[in-house]
């Protein structure tokens, strides 16, 4: 598919897409499997179940545990949303952002820093095993579009479209972005989603998924699974992104404006010093 076709058919209409095998030939899919992470980073302590959970484990021990799961009713916790290049910076040279996530306006110095700069090169790592489930049905922050690359194992995704009134609330910074904790997508969400059509898909190694801005989603695995995921902003979601971010972070643009002022002040001081010195 051409970049232009992706733009008009999927980005602008916010339509989910799976590109089967699109990433098979990349270095990450070829080399980053469980064994790679276990042997290279086995003794590194990493957060389990998200950065805010306060739970840490050595990566090697986590991988051993998820390999040992036999019964889906006793799954391991999801090792999720680990910021890959903040944790393992040297891996960055072996990874190229998937083409669907380029251009990414979050990488432009013109838009400034969001989330303290951690979204500039937004790539997260997810590990899970039989019976592990992403803890919430949610919409990704601030209307960012998302991509997922399945590295090993299979992963089931559920996606539901949002309603116009939910999106309006999200723009105003009012809506909940998450629904439920530990919900079982196929049996317990009918009250919430009513007859909204659910898209179900299973990612296999090498597949690339596009999860558009404003779609509810969650995931589940039935085997050891390794996934990379990230989020991005470009022309089709910039307005919703900046408006909803601003609603929740009212001091953000003032801070950005101050920063710009401060840096131009420094620049003008340096320039006038240089002029005086070399006159
Ligand atoms: O389980 C996954 O790979 C996707 C998780 C997800 O939707 C997220 O981190 O926002
Ligand atoms: Fe998500």
C-alpha cells in the first residue's frame, strides 16, 4: 500500500488496519525474541503491570514464569508499556519506526515536548503469557494513533469505535479514557458497548496493526507473546490531540511559550555578545 492510500483510506477515516507480515524482514522481528531479551537483559529489573504499579521483577525471572504457565486461570501479570529505548537505549540503532507512523509530529522540535519528551520516540515493549489480559479497555491518550508490531507469539485484539459524544467529552478533557478493570471482553462489555460492532483480530509474528485515534481497545494472549507498540500524531489527529492535551494540561502551552521566549532571549544575548567580541 502506498503512503498516500494509507493517508486517505485509513488515517483520515480512522479505520483500523492489519498489514500481515509487513514487518517480517525487519531486524526487530528477526532478532528480538524471548531468548534475546532473557539472555541480554535477564538480570535487569523492570516494572511489571505498568510503570505506576510499583511492582518490579528481573526480566529473566519474569520470562521464566511466563514460560512455565500451564493453566490460563493462573496467568502472569502483563509486563506492559515499558518504554523500550529509555530502558535499553542501545536497541534504538536496530529499530526503524514503522512507515505508517511517519511522519510523526511528536518528533518535530516545532511542536515542543509532550509528556516531558518521553513521547518523542514512542516505542513500548509488551510481554505476556497464556491467559494474560491487558488490564483495561481503553482509548489511547489524547487521540494519538497507535501501531503494534507482533514480534513473537500471537495476540488477540478487540476494538470498538467511540461515539461522537464520547469524543466531544474527550476533547474537553472530561471523559474517562478507561473502562473497567479486569473485564472479560467477550462476555462483560455488552452493557457498555451495546450493539457497537466489535472488530476482533489476532496478530501473528511480523504483522503490523494500526489502531486509529479514539478507538476503544484491549488485548489478550493465550501463549507467550512479545509486542512492540507506539503512538503518533500527524495532520489527521493533530487538532484532537492538541485540544484534548490542552484541556487536561492547561499550563502546557504557557510553559512552551515561556521556553521559546527563554531560548530566544539566550540566543539574542549570545549573538550580541558575539557581535561585540568580533567587531
Ligand atoms: O497489549 C498490547 O499490546 C496493546 C496495549 C495497549 O493498548 C496500550 O498499551 O495502550
Ligand atoms: Fe492502547
